[in-house]
């Protein structure tokens, strides 16, 4: 065990903060003993704030149309191999009804940047769900919009908004997202916070040319932003994109980042993402043991589910929602965790 790394990890555990250069030092010099020690502290930190509860959110992927050209994404606008779909308002509301009966009290409405879903259409959907179920939380994940749009959605009753920044490296961001800028993405994140949303950000692990300095910069960005939720996952190439031949991110590196995030932001909501479960048989357990405390079971109707393909080999049970939920609860019990179906606000909101 490296003495300086050991000291810096302890500093992070007790102070929940580290300079960027110290984060780089940890990443450059840690050995397997240091990693195990870090993971143990992250596990304890999550338990101190959330216990063994894992919040379950009902995910509804309602549209795979997208105007963006993101090079890594399987539903980018140039992919002609995608069977495109849009769920109707009735289908979305009916899916929420089914999820509510199963016990879900948070719904995540996720879609590509689809011009069909105007602010009015989104607000109408949010209002319809909230009218039926005023006790649920609605999380939106719709990409970049003007602050006026975010205000309208918040006023309609939406509670949370997920918008991953993907990378805090401006040059790489431009390369990955043609005709988009990191400044615009960061501006949207701060607009969401200003509007009153519980805000989610996050990055990909294992992007081409990424260095430990890049990871440290991502971690510092998240610490300074202080989002209520952070979603990270490994880069997984999609066969119908220009990045199909790049190497995927690793499970171990992703788990390491989860642990560092848990120590930097002890009260944050931290999903064990589908991508994490997709690259390793024990990916979900490893993520939870590293401090994650959220899982998003897929409620999207089966007839659409396979077409929301952001990356290859996406983990899915292919089961009806009730069967899938039962399997996830059993899986969590086998790992020593407890499924929590409540709204589960971030303790950063306390």
C-alpha cells in the first residue's frame, strides 16, 4: 500500500474533498490494496447515509428519435439501422399506471432529443401523470433545452432532470458531439439547478484517449456542481456507429470512479447503471458494493424495448415488468441489499 495514496484516500473519506492534483496522484499510484481500501470506505459511506436500501426507479424510454449526431450513440440521427418509435401520451401514462401498481414511486421518462416532443407535449404528459399520482416523483432525461423549457417542465410538476455531461474535456466533447459544445451542456446543468430541479450529471468511463487527469477533472467538476444524482457508466461501442471499433471501458475502472464519487459526495444518489450490468456478470453487485444505491428497472413496453439501443449488448431481461421487478428484488436480496420503491429523494436535499 502506497503511504501517500493511503493518506489521500483517508483525507477524502473524512473531508469529502481533494484537489485535482491529489486525485491524479491517487489514480496514477494506487495498487490493489489501495483499491480495496477505497472500496471499503465507499461501501461504509453509502451505508452510513442510506443503509442497505437500493432505490428502484421505473424507466420509460419513450422515444428513440434524436436530432443529435453523438458518435458513440446507437440512436444518433445518422443511424439508418434503427427502427424508430415514439410512445403516445396514452402509452406513457398507461405504463406509469402499470408501474404504480407494481409499487414504483419514481418514473424516469427518457428519450432522444426528439423535436416532436415539444415543451407542451412533455408538460401535458407530466401533468397527466401527476394528476393521477400526485405522490410520485417524475424524472426527465430529454437532453439540452432552453431554460424557459426547463422552467415550464418544473412548473408542470417534474421533479428531477438527468443530463450527463459525458466528459469535461472540451476538445473530446466537441469530437464526440459534432456541432455541440461543453459550455452549452454545462450551461444547461446550471440552468436546471437554478430552475429548482434535482439535477443529475455524469460521465463515461473508458473513452478514447482519456487520461487520469481527465478523470480527476470530471470528479472535480462534479464536486463543484454538486448534483443530487450522478450517473456514470462504461463506454460500450455500438456496431452501427463510427466508434464501433474502439475498446470499451472497463468494469474495474467504472467501479473505482463510483467509489471516488461516493467519497466526494457522500449523500448523492448514485445508480448502478444498466451499462455497468451489461459489461460484467457481477457488474451490478460490484457497483453497489462501491457505493451505488439506485437501480432503474425498465418499464418500457417490450415491443419497443429492444429498439432503444444506445450501445450493444444492453442488459435486459426481456421480461414483463412484474417479472423483471421480482428478479431484481431477488438479486438484491442475494447481495444483502433491500429494494426501496419510495420516491427516495437525495439526502443532499435535506
